[in-house]
């Protein structure tokens, strides 16, 4: 089946990047200012009649339909998720929040109570691993199993029901990542490959996503949701170019990328040596699009 899924991370008020989620220049690259995000939602609403779909509503195995379902997802589980949900309320929309379970109740991240609140407000809570490994696809099988199982057990405990959805940290995906997620009971797994087609691995439906980051124009999100093929093709080509570079350069890719970002962030408003800087798994690992 096909689905159009948008991927966001932290949405924060007044560009206060440090207020939510992982810290550092590489993580901040994926955070979006609240007013920018509201423009995205408005642009999407202008182009898409709705309603939005939640993963459990997807009927796996259904053939391509004319009305391709559209899903909204938010990664990492930063404290800004509540602010994000308030904004979604303005549009009457429900979304998916993928939470780094090991960060719950720590500074800058959702508390257990807030996770329950989001769930009670009708949003889908899913796993985003337990520790947010830098390169998920390179983890040994036992570590993969541990990441998914521990995070699922943690969320099950908080919510009192089985966790069935997940997203891959950094989008660093391999089939083994999906096999392991399926073993942990995940039925819907989102990676960061900008595609609309989905496929099934061991009973788990694997879906791609189109990633927005700081500075992404609202027209881009609207075009993706509206199913403009040219935009999606460009995104796919760009993503694959970066993927190839990452595969060839391997760890060098990560070091170069982090070094460039840290240099760029050494502005007066961003103190050097910021804790956590350069250690955010999302960006380097994800390679491609976030
Ligand atoms: Zn992440």
C-alpha cells in the first residue's frame, strides 16, 4: 500500500532550540520554530482536505488507492511535544509521537505523565528506541533487540497497553532493524526513506517518510502531501545521493558532518562545547534526509 508520511522533530516556541530534545548543533538542525510549524500546518491544510490517518487505521496489504493516506509523525520525544500537540489541536489533527524511551523524565524530554497526556489526547505514542543509537543499522542483533524491547516495555508500562508503532532513530534503517522491531511486537515501523510505498517485514509494515527540517518551506510540506510527484522525486534523488556518500565515506561522513555543524554553530549565541554537541544520532546516522 502507499502512504504519505511527514516527519518532524521538536517544535519549539520562539526558536528556543535548547528547550526540547537532544542538544547540539546537529540536533538543532531538525528543530522547527513554532510559527514556522504553524505555517506548515496551514499550508498542508490548504492543499489537503483530510482527514489525517493514524497507523493503526492503515490496512496493510491494501492496494494503491487514489486517496493515499497522509500521516504526521514527530521523532525524539522532546518536551516540545506538548506545545506541538496544542498547535495540532488548532487544526483538529492527531499525530504520532515517537519517544526515545530512555530519555523519558530527563531534562528536555517528555515526562511519563506527559506521555500519558499525549496518548489520552488521541495521539499515537510509539518507540524511537531506548537510547537513540548513533547508527541503528550497525548495531549487533542482540543490541537491536534490546533497544526495541526495552523501549516497548517502558512505554507499555507507562500507557498500560501494547506499543505497536516505532520509528528508526536517524532513519538508519536495514531489514534487520525491522526484523528486530517485529520481534518486539511492532506492527508499523517508520524509517526516513522518502517514499510512499510500504512493504512488510515479518508482519511489520515498513513505511517511508518525508523529513522536514529547520528552514524547510511550508510549500514543500504542502506539495509532498498534495502528492506532487516532482517534489517527491527530487527528495528521493537527493536522499539517495547523500546515502551513497555516507556509504562510501562511512564514519568519515559522520566526523565531517559534525565538524562542519559545530563550526557553523560557533556563533556568540551558541556556546562552544555545548553538552551533547555532536552526539546526536539522528542527523549523522540518518545520512540522507533526516
Ligand atoms: Zn531521532
